[in-house]
C-alpha cells in the first residue's frame, strides 16, 4: 500500500471528511501536510507521519 493510500486511510479512520490531495500533499481543513514514512516501531504505528508543509507555514506569516 502506498504512503498516500495509508495517509488517506489514517484520515478517514480519524473521522475527517474535509480533506483532499494536491499531488503528494495532503490538504486537511486548509492546512497542507507532507506525507512521510514513519519507522518509529511503536505498537499500533500505521507507518505514516504527517508534517505541516513548509509552504503552509510560510503563508501563515
């Protein structure tokens, strides 16, 4: 399963319906997140890490 598919599954499991994808960037409630692999090894980790995109941080200034 691709990172994008895992991120979509994670968002839907959380009950969030206001999201979309702009290429490989997840956009939730107007905030952009990069999708990264997570290798933390924690029990229950789904292997996906979402980080606020630098472009959304810069536009908030």
